[in-house]
C-alpha cells in the first residue's frame, strides 16, 4: 500500500482513503477541528449572524450563497472574499457576484469576533461553511455535521468565477454540466437548488421569462400565469435585463427553510428558469427527485445535509497550504489601499420587501 504525499502539516486530521486496490492519501476535514483551539467557534458565528438577522431577515440566505460561490471557484478557500489588491483580481466583479452577493460585512464582523476570541485560528473559508449551517438552522431548517479545517487561499480567479458559477438562464443540461465539473451529481443539483427556499432575486435574473421568452414573443410557458401577472407588475418590460427590483425566490414561505421550493416547482411557480427546468424539462431524471422532496421534507433535509457536506469538500486547502487570513478581504501582509481602484457598490441592495415578510 503506497501511502505517499501527506505533508507534516496535514497530518492533523489526515485519513487514508483506500478504494479497492487504489490507495490515496489526502488531508481530511473534521467536525472537531477547532475543539481545542476555538471550542466556542459555532456560538460566536451564530451570535454575530443572529444580531445581523434582527435587522436583515435575508442575511442567512445571502450567507449560504457566499459559501456556494466560494466553493465553485478553485474550491472552498474563501477566494471569493478577496478584494482587488496589488496581487489579486477580485472574483466579486464576476457576473454572478457583481451587484448581487451580500453579507460580506457580516463575514468581516464574524472574523473580528473570532480574532478576538481565538487569534489566527479560524479560516474565512470555514466561517462561510459554519455560517451556511447556522443560517439554515436560523430559518427553521436542519443543520448538518459541518466539516472544518479549510485554509484560506493566497489567490482568486475571476475567470473561473465567470465560467464555473452556473447562470439562471441555463438549460438543465448546462446546469448538470457545471455541477458535474465540481464532482456534484444530479441529486446534488436538485437538492442544493432547494436553497432557493429562501432569499431574494432581482428582476434582471428572471425577467427574460416574462415577455419575450427565447424570442417567442410570449412568456415562458412553464411560468404559472398567476405568478406571471405579479412579476410583470414588479418587472416592467421597459426594464428587462437591467431591473434590480427584488422578489422572493420562494413565493410560498419566503423566509423559511423548508421543502416548499419543490411544491412550487410542481405548480410552475419556480422563479428562475434554472429552478423551473428541474421539473419542467421533458422526461428529465430530476422530476422524480423534485416529487420526492416535495412529498417528504425529511428526505429533502437529509439530502441537503449530504450535498452541503459534499459541496463543502470541494478542493479545500488543508494542512500547511494557504493561510489563516486575519482579514477575510486581504491576504496576510497585503495592503488594502489598492482595493480602491475597484470602486464601491459590489453588494446588492438591502431587502426592500418589507411588506412580504
Ligand atoms: C443551480 C444553479 C444555481 C443558479 C443558476 C443560481 C442562481 C441564483 C440567482 C440568479 C440568484 C439571485 C441573485 C440576484 O438576483 O442578485 C440566486 C440567489 C440565491 N441563491 Fe442561487 N443559484 C444556484 C444554486 C444555488 C445553490 C447551490 C445555493 C446554495 C446552496 C444557492 C443559494 C442561493 C440563495 C440562498 C439565494 C438568495 C440570496 C439572497 O437573498 O441574498 N443557489 N441564485
Ligand atoms: C468536540 O466538541 C463538541 C462540541 O463541544 C463535542 O460534542 C465533541 O464531543 C468534541 N469532540 C471531541 C473529539 O473532543
Ligand atoms: C461563546 O460565545 C457566545 C457568543 O459570543 C458567548 O455568549 C458565550 O459566553 C461564549 N462562551 C464561552 C464559554 O466563552
Ligand atoms: C459591476 O457593477 C458596477 C456598478 O454597476 C459597474 O460599474 C461595473 O462595471 C461592474 N463590473 C463588472 C466587471 O461588470
Ligand atoms: C450546525 O447546525 C446544527 C443544527 O443547528 C448545530 O447543532 C451545530 O452545532 C452546527 N454546527 C456548526 C459547526 O455550525
Ligand atoms: C485561473 O484558472 C485558470 C484555469 O485553471 C488558469 O489557467 C489561470 O491561470 C488562473 N488565473 C489566475 C489569475 O490564477
Ligand atoms: C458551465 O456551463 C456552461 C454552459 O454549458 C459552459 O459554457 C461552461 O464551460 C461550464 N463550466 C464548467 C466549469 O462546467
Ligand atoms: C429556444 O429556441 C431554440 C431555437 O428556436 C430551441 O431550439 C430551444 O429549444 C428553445 N428553448 C426553450 C427553452 O424553449
Ligand atoms: C419596481 O417595482 C415597482 C412595483 O413594486 C414598480 O412600480 C417599479 O416600476 C419597478 N421599478 C423598476 C425600475 O422597474
Ligand atoms: C398556478 O398556480 C395556481 C395557484 O396560484 C394553481 O392553482 C395552479 O394549478 C397553477 N398552475 C399550474 C399550471 O401549475
Ligand atoms: C421520507 O424520507 C425519509 C428519509 O429518506 C424516509 O425515512 C421516510 O420513510 C420517508 N417517508 C415517506 C412517507 O416516504
Ligand atoms: C427520496 O430522497 C431520500 C433522501 O435522499 C432517498 O433516501 C430516497 O431514496 C428518495 N426516495 C425516492 C422514492 O426517490
Ligand atoms: C474590501 O472592499 C469593500 C468594498 O467593496 C470594503 O468595504 C472593505 O473595507 C474592503 N476590505 C479591506 C480590508 O480593504
């Protein structure tokens, strides 16, 4: 058995994976990674998020999305959080992120609290993983056994952020392709899309469905006509492609983490094209999975835990790779001043859906 390649720094939490006659070794994440070095990490993360939640009911949705957009780009390494600087071209200006991602300030507040309690210990990549779990629990969902021990990257990759994060305009085949590239299968795609059980989306990411879908001169036939009428009020034709008005991703229970996302799809009430194609693509293998989760929330929660752990395991840095950043927006030792070239306004608008809460 030729075990090789475990660096000394990675021995903490390393395991040997033996697959038939093939054996590989790799550093492995562990749920107890901070037991000795920062035993209160979950409570500290949770406390900062709960405090933000008092004035921003959307914050949990925004935070879980950060973990997703981080993991799909060179792995779960907090590359997403890096600002522009002398050595970094930020991922935050990629189409999926620019004027869309939120919660970066809350992540920084979490980091400040953790640096105070356990300096130089908890990575920004792990903060995103813990925040995802805490956010789901805070919205009445079910948490999972969060794997920990990721380290933070010294690099970011804007071009990967542009090509790896799927577009809401994609077909099912394209969505499957992007998930498959990450080692995630069709069940993971349907399951993780269930995160759209909370949070908001801007007109510009779905208003192509409302007036002239696919150059047909008609709306998307798989969009419920009742929902269509509501969305046309919010997203007038004159603004298609540029409208930042917000609506709920889950029109049934907009702030609760439950399985209503799937029953919405059965009613043609998926908001994004990328949601509805999971149920409305003719003959697709995703339909049975939607039906399962719609009928059985326990099945959804179990699958969600499994798929979140799988997503959280995408190419982490471990052992002595990368670093533990002291500020999540900067690699250690970098100066923040050159970040100014980027200009402001990366974060999306605050939640203005007060009436729907
Ligand atoms: C399957 C492919 C996916 C596509 C095409 C997609 C696309 C989108 C888009 C376009 C938005 C709205 C952004 C905006 O209007 O500013 C959004 C929001 C959101 N996404 Fe996804 N997403 C996908 C998968 C996921 C996954 C895997 C997760 C997490 C596990 C996730 C979690 C969220 C959440 C929670 C929001 C609401 C964020 C907020 O309110 O700030 N999405 N997504
Ligand atoms: C790590 O800490 C958790 C939470 O305090 C505890 O449940 C668990 O038993 C601890 N595990 C180890 C190996 O110390
Ligand atoms: C853990 O953190 C929470 C939230 O900041 C705090 O209320 C609690 O006192 C801390 N517990 C310990 C043992 O430090
Ligand atoms: C991001 O959005 C800002 C503000 O709308 C815009 O000025 C900038 O050009 C956008 N960046 C990219 C890379 O699209
Ligand atoms: C994940 O969420 C569960 C359920 O709320 C909680 O028991 C657990 O402590 C959380 N773990 C982490 C690391 O956030
Ligand atoms: C981004 O990733 C691509 C593909 O792995 C690679 O060719 C490119 O050099 C990377 N760019 C940066 C800035 O690291
Ligand atoms: C994601 O899918 C799009 C559309 O099929 C494709 O152009 C892109 O290369 C894919 N990226 C990855 C990493 O799979
Ligand atoms: C969009 O139109 C093209 C060409 O007319 C067609 O091949 C494709 O199936 C249509 N897509 C959808 C989602 O209707
Ligand atoms: C935003 O939605 C409101 C209805 O809530 C609508 O009156 C307004 O025109 C929309 N804004 C834009 C820029 O389209
Ligand atoms: C559209 O939604 C209504 C409830 O608002 C529902 O009764 C109807 O069955 C849905 N239509 C389709 C085609 O799913
Ligand atoms: C719901 O799913 C759970 C978990 O997969 C399973 O144990 C249970 O039997 C399912 N319930 C029904 C009614 O199918
Ligand atoms: C429903 O999902 C659960 C959880 O992933 C799975 O164990 C079960 O086999 C699925 N049932 C059906 C009928 O697909
Ligand atoms: C990163 O950029 C954001 C604005 O996009 C700014 O608020 C934040 O202070 C910057 N972080 C650092 C460490 O410069």
